[in-house]
C-alpha cells in the first residue's frame, strides 16, 4: 500500500531540551494509525512537525509524498489537521465557518456549497447550523471542528485528541465517522488519544513514544505479545515503565 504519511528521523530541540528524538514511522493509505504516549512524550510536537506548524531541528516530514519542508503548500493542501488549541471563530455560524475555510483552501465555488451541505448533514450540524459558534456545546463545537478539517477533502487527516471532553454519545459519533473515513473513503488517519480503548477499536497499527523516542511501532497484537499482556493499556504501561527504568 502507498505511504501517505512519513516521519523521517524527525527531531525537535527546544534549547537544550530534546522533545522528539530521531523519530521515524510511516502510515499507509486507508490506515488508522495511533500515536500514543504519556503527557510530555512528544506526541503533540511530532504532530505539529508533520502538519508544518513547527519546523523540525532535523529530519523531514512527508504528506502524500510531499515534503512539509520543501513542498509545504502541496503538503498542506493534502492535509487536514485537528488540534485542541484551534478555536472556532466565535461570531460565525457553522455554515459560514466551513465556507470561509473552504475559500481559504481555494475550493471552487461550484463544489464548496455542496461539500459544506454534505458535511453539515454528515456531522448532524443541521439543527444548530445558524447558531453562533460561541453558543455551541463542546460536542457541537467538536463536530464543526472536524468538519472544518475535512472541508477541502484532504487525503490525510491528523486528529489530536478528537474525543477529549465529549460525552459517550458524541465520542461514539466521532469514532464511527473516523472508521468510515478510512474504510469507505480511503483516507489516511493519525489518531492521537489517551483513550486506549478507542485505539483498540480503531487502529490498524500504533506507535508508542516516550521522552521523544519510539518505544513500539507496529500492530496492537505485537505489543501485547511483546509484553505478555492481554490488554493494550497494560502493555502500554509496561513499556513506559521499562523506558523509565
């Protein structure tokens, strides 16, 4: 299968502190890939280098075959990135916001209106589509945020903690949509979360990082076999504890 995301010896230093240390992995077309690690492991820094929000101190990131360092416009066009610190424009309603971001990505007008309508329908936004974003609930805002991430129909989607703070119904809706994107639309997805039960349900392969270094890269079955644990959470904790020893 074609590689759609590649981290090639990504390294990030903040002064004398190395947040990410020569990290390498790839994600293939149509795959849901889990990026896991405890707080401070370097997950968010890695995702920001993959998305072009941070420049690596060394190494290179590729999105859909395009270098995020030397072909950034092409790479960013192929990417949809959701991160928790990207807020919605408070004085726009969801339709206005999706239209605005579609225009930023230069989606043709002939396509944009229909695409916005499909996203509004797919994410169940219709009932609050005329409400200012500042008036939306946490779950409603997250639906709009993910729709915004997809408005330019990217090949590659990076989702950083997409279900954090959501109730069980909102979380389930988003998990099912992620599964559908991969299986039915062939999108390539990095899914970063602390909810390891969600990882077991969705992910084809995972990477576990600790203190910026790769501790496991492969299938969930492989990390369970490696640690002798039947549960991903138990396997994760054992790997992290071994890395700290």
